[in-house]
């Protein structure tokens, strides 16, 4: 019985081998058509506190501050928005302060013209206001070409020397002066910069800057303008379809006479900061750039 069963199996195998070429096998057919791969986009816009958006080279200067005084704070608020699409990794926003340039503004009330030694910064010549008024336009232009620049009376005293104040007895105190100041951008060394960030929020839920609670602002940087120049610092993540508020404050600092190793007045005297007068009518300009970076390997 076992032999018969074995022979049947063998015959079945032979028959399958003989007719295999005439039968169709199992099969299936699928087509994946119009496969599509499209990249997303980063789109950073900068808005002012009024909500007006700027893009690319259209972004104006946010700082237009004149007549600042010592110990004053000047603030500006601006909004950074990410209108991009896509991305599994959230982009980071960076800020860059650069191109810091300084100079002086012609005083409203001319005291005298001063010529400084470009190396020692000492005052080496002067033209009084009366002498300047009597000069012809060509002579005035020639004086400016030589390096004469106008100063107010307190600025002249701070830079070139003179009476800076009174002692406790009411007697005038004469100081030697600190030398010509401001032309090499010393002003930037005495402007404190503080930067806070709040957010991010989705565009439709973002509050106005004056509706942001105090505890929602995070201080990200605090240093002198001269120290922040050429820095590129991170403000945090800025996801798609969201925005953050940036609060930036500039603070003009007093300069005590001890900064120049001088001691003509007590530290608590109202005259102790007479060197600050050397910064009168000086100015500083700078650029701010903002970068939205999609980077999987962020710092």
C-alpha cells in the first residue's frame, strides 16, 4: 500500500512538469502616477509697532532718536513673522547689529571751532565763534577741510579743559579736559543696549506689544553697543505662521571722571560726570539685520 501511494506522488510530479508552460501564473499590477515633491519656503517679515509689515530691502530704520540725554532710555518695538510653509524642524531667528558709524551734528549754538591732533586727540587750535562769523565761506570750508569741528561750550570744556563746576565751597574747579572725544565712535562705548523677546504666538493670536505681560518678556542680551557690533545672536525659535515681539532699548550712560583716572569732584557730586559733556551733539548710526535659519543642527 505504501508503494502504490509513492508511485502516485511521482506521477503527479511528472505531469506538473510536462504541462507547466501552458498555464498562466498569479500576478498583480499597480501604477503610482504623478508623484510630486515640492519644497517649502522661509519668509521672514519685519513689522513695526503699528503692524505695518516690511520685507527684503523695504525695511526702514526703526531708530530715529534725536536729542537724547544721559541716563535716558529710548525704546522701540518690532515684530518678526515667519510666513513660511513646511519643515519638521523649527527655524531659528537671529539678529545682527553691524555697520556702526559715528560722527557729530553741527551744534545749534556754536561756541568755537576746535582742531584736534588725530594721534594724541589733544586740542591743538581753536577758532572762537566771533572769529568764525568773520571768516569768508571759503575760509570756513578750508578750516573744515583741515579738521576743525564745532563744539558747544560744555563740550569744549570737557574735551579741551576749563571750568567744569564748583567745589563744596562754591569756588570754580578747572579741569584739564579729556581730549577730543567721539570721533572714533566712543559714543557707542557708552550706549547700553538691552534686548527682550516675547512669544512666539500664532499670527491670529499674537497680542499687541503693549498687551504683553511683563513676565512674558525674556531678556536675551544686555551690553554696550560697541560690544554688540558684529555679533550675530540668537533670539529663539520662530515656527511657521507665528511671530515674536522684540523690545530693544538704548540707554545713554553717564561717564564719571574716574573713567579717565581723574578726581576733581566727589563721586556723589553733581559735577562728577562732567566728561559726559564731550558727547554732546555726537551721533551713531547702525544697521540691524534679521535672519531666519532652517538648520537641523542648531547650537
